[in-house]
C-alpha cells in the first residue's frame, strides 16, 4: 500500500540481505519510523511491544525471527529455543504458531549449513503468500460492496464500519478487512469508512485512520460506543472486521469490542463479515467461546493515553485515578451465529464447521 504516495510493505529484508526492517506502529500516526531487527530478541520484543501487530504480520515477523536466530546459531538447540521464545510472545493470534510450524518444517531436517538460506526462503514465501491471499480476499469482499453499491443512488456512498486495524499495517501488504475497501475505492465505488477508535490502544484512530488517509479513502473516526447508534439510523451498510483466530465452528476472536458490534449489527440487520487468511483458522479449537485463549494485557494501556500536544510534543498522560484497579482483556470472541460470512481467499464461507472444512480440507484433515 502507500505511504506518502510510495508503495510500502510492513516488513522487508534490508539491503544487507539479513536484517529485517519493520514499521514501528507504536509511534503512528504522529510519526512514521522504521526499526531494524537484528536478533531473535529484537523480533520477540517487536511482537510483545506491538511495534508489529496484527495476526498475519506477527506470523511474518516470527518467521524472520527464526531466520535471525539461525544466523547466530544454526544448531537444533538454537532452533528449539527460538521457537519457544517466539511462540510465547502473543497467545491469541494463531498465525504465530502456524508460521513457526512452517519454518520448523522448512529447516529442521536440513544440514546446519543449509538452514539459514532455507529459512530466509521460507520466510519470504510466507510474506508473498500473505500478499496474494489478501489480494484474493479483497476481490471477494469487493463483490459484496458492489452488490450494495448497485442498490444506491449514484451519489450515495457505501458506508463500511470496521473495528481495530485489519489493514495493510496488520499484514505484510493489502490487509484483510480493509482489502475489500481498498479494492472498492480503487474501482471507483463511492464509499466511506466508519473507524472505531478501538480503545485501549486506539488502533483504529491511530492506524486504520492513518492508512486510509494515506490511500485517500474517505473515513471518519468514531468513539467505540457509536456504532450501534449509526446502525439504528441506517448509516452503516456493512461491517467488516479482521480476526486473530477462527475456531473450527466459526467462532471469531478479534480485538475487544468486536462482539458488541456484532450484536448491534444483528439487531439492526446489518451484514457482519469477518475477513481472514486461511492460516487464521484453527481447526484444533472446536469451540471458540470456550477454548480460545484471551490475552490479558497491562493495565497501563487502559490507564494512560498518548497523544500530540498543540505544540507537537508527544506526551503520555494518566486518565484513571491512582489506585483504581484496571482490567485489560485484549480480545473477545464473537459466536458464529452473529457472523454473516467469512471472507477468505477461497471466497465467502459460512461460519460453520462443515463450510470451513469443505473450503479448506487440507487444513481440516491435518488437525484431525
């Protein structure tokens, strides 16, 4: 996608051919900065600190973390340690484990002298596969937006609501939930995006709004509690969100607050779609509500907020009284019954065990 008019991916191998560059998402939207990952610990720290975030990008970063670990030490012990360190960084996003398993399969049985080159090849393939998958998601989601557009007057826009950030910053490129938005915008369909601020880390206000602005897509940032009101008054035509893990039964784990949006959409007959690459499906989890682990993050993310002052300084302030307890659940699970459809690289799939297994039999069979 575009940054200042220039095509940019969220992760890349630097000119030296070994170190890895990423966008530091913790300083957006007020500053665009990149960082260089040189070691396994750098990659793990970037994931934990959310300098990189979004399930597909976490997986890609972990893949390159294996590369960096093997470059320092290509032994079996180093490989196993790297897997364990990276696997522990984020518990909810299943793409992390998928990417690490792919890397292990690519290098484990190779001679040590071949491991580094094989690892970099597979990591690059994982990144390119993610881009291709997301482009396909964009095409299938575009068809949904086109169907809505033809029901409107020529001057009317299609209003899309999204939650958190599932654009290109959350992937290697293109995005998941925003891939259909970009495809529709580039096809000339008038549309507008309602962007949930997505407390407590404000990924919507900070990241989604920033990348939509970079691409020229009309959008409006709204408080998290506004979506239901907009739906009641006919201001939302379709809701599209991303996900960090989809259970075998179609339950969807996504950023906290997604469940409430799905409930409001159901009550107001607004179609609620979830866009995802197939590595996000976890066929080993039979019931998402019961069994998907929910990450609990630091209370400081809720108790404090960072922003730009009138004189352009970036400051962090506390907004919760000293001594007040704070809970910070990173995700919630939306039951399949509230999901209209899953937008995947193989088309729009019903959120059910049977439909998912039929669309992705190779992944379903492997989990048995």
